[in-house]
């Protein structure tokens, strides 16, 4: 954890009807001093979208050689590498060589669009890469839900995501820019 990180305690209940995954995770999430509430909430939503018993948050922004979230096999290989933001083509290549599955969640509206236009041509060779965008409006709506202690419910059905914290509900629509090869 970063020295001045803000700690968020999250009780995350995931109901993923698309994957038939129903579980509650108790997370301690360190918010890096340079991290926005939108990025923090997107990180938690990304966790929910990929929820698994072995999925865990990493040092994220505090480490250059780790993703934001990963899932390792029992023998230590990285099965799933989840990153947020706008990684370079070099970082995408390195990530795809380290993990069985790489999922990138860009965000930031027009900035994310420009990033995708720049790197998408070089991503076609990666069979294990998946790129899922969230709109600026969706990430800002998620940011409005952030607090230091959250009981969060995430319901996923037919690719649509409903996020609720207390009495507030936000619907977000992930846009799949690059789907993994079968």
C-alpha cells in the first residue's frame, strides 16, 4: 500500500447471472493519493466483473510490474491480468505474455477513444486480450457512490451492470472494444 493511501472497506456482493457467480467479497482497497474516486470505483466494478475466489487486488498504481487486479493459479502463474487506464502497446504486449487472459478497462471519454484509435491496430495479434470501455458518464456516476465504507451490490445480466451502494443505484454499460478469441 502507498504510504498515504486512503483505506476503503468494501463488502461487495456479486450476482453475475451471465457467469452464474454469486458471492460476497470483503475487500480492503487502498486508494492511491493520485487515484480519483472514479478510478477507485471502476477498479471495484472490474473486480466484480471478473469475480473469482482467487481474484485479488494488487499494489496497482504503487507498482509498475503488477496489474490492478489479478488471479493466480495455485502454482503461481497469472491466469487473469486486469488493468485500468490507457496502457501503451508495449505494456499490452508484456501483459499478454505474462498472463493467460488480459482485460483492460480504459476510461476517460475522448482520451480513451484516442488511445484506442492509436493502439487497436497492434492488438489484433493478442488472442488473450479483451478491452472493455466505460463511458465518461458511467465512470462519473460511479464516482458519486464512493465512500470509505461501502456495502456494494453489483448485478450483471446480459452484459448490463447495476451497481448499488446504500439507496443509490447506477447502471453502467461496458462497451467491448476487443473480445477475446475463442
